[in-house]
């Protein structure tokens, strides 16, 4: 990476080390988000853990899943103290009340969370607002500090909102819609008072081909023009031509298609 890249990442490290504010570190693919995360251990004096919404994302980030670290039940979290029965008779919802009584943290997880100053969440585009509020309640309980978001622990949220969105079913949104205008992480009640420090890494370093970078950016922004289409069509191959290609990587949308291949 060049000097401009390092300056951006050093600025992000300074925000982590010198503030307690929640931080949203974002940027396009190839701008250095993963590099920053992997070098965090030598850039910060703070004790931290890394979590992610899914197993694949957690493996990539060398962390653990949110549900595993915080022992969250499957379902939707309602950010209230009362039992969920006050809001719905549907299965799959829980509140602060049920989280504390029916799903307590074990000693190991309590010990880990009590020791940290910084919580890092990777692939935050997939993180639902209600799950972030569940994390907030867990951290407040563990730290014994209900006056500050996340019990006084700083959160570093890393991801790209142009990538995978949070998944919420219609019947869940019918209930969650009473508390959230959308399910994106930044709608979490925990962030209402604190706000977010927004840091964007805006230069792509993974890819050097300027024509390809421009094409990717146009696709990302849904602004493809005729020249972009022409460039893509140059690489089109028929099914017969594909058979003659060597060392091809096939990208599919579903597991069953990958299994068939």
C-alpha cells in the first residue's frame, strides 16, 4: 500500500486509540478494511474481540459469530424491558427481560466481555439493528454500566453498505417496525445518543486496472453506460466456448447450483 492508504488507516487507528466514540469504518472492496482489521493488534493498546454476523464472515475476520459470543437465541430482539408477550404472541421474539432470565451468559463469555475496551464487528452491512441493541444490552449488563452505550465499551463497525443487507422476514418486520424504521445497523437505539464517527477509505489498492475499477464503480452505483456494456460483452463466452476454457472459476448464486457443478 502507498502513503495515502497508510495515512487513512493511521487516522482510523488514532480514532480507535484516542476516543471512545462508536466508529463506522467503510469503503469499497479493496480499500484496506480487511488490512486494517488484521493489523489492529499492533495498532491499538485496547483489549478487543472481533465478531461478525455469519460464520463465513467470522472465519474471514478471524473472529467468532455474534450469536456465539453473546449467546443470543435465534430470533428477533425487542429493545424493551417487558416480556415479549406484551407485544406479540408469535414465537421467535425476545426482550431484555427474556434475554437476561432465559439466556444468561456463561462464566467464560462474561470474563471475555468484561475484559475488553473495544468491540469490533466486521461485515456490518448484514448486522440487524435489533441484534446490535441486543449486544448493547449484553455489554451494559456485563459491565454493570447502564448509563453509556455498550456499557462504556467502544464499538468499531466495519463494512460496506453496498454489500449484503440485513435479512428480516415480513412477519418479523411487522413487530420490529414498531421500534425501527429499517433494520440497518445504524437504526439501533444504542446509537441514537452517541452517533457514529464515519471514516471512509475511498481509494482502491487491491486492483490497479483503472478501466476495470471504473467499471466496478459504475456497477456498484447502478450507472452502467454503453461503453461498460461493450466492455463486458467482449468477455462473453457461449456454453460451447466455455467448455474449451481451462481453469475457470464458476460463480453461482445458490448452494444447490454449486453442488450440481
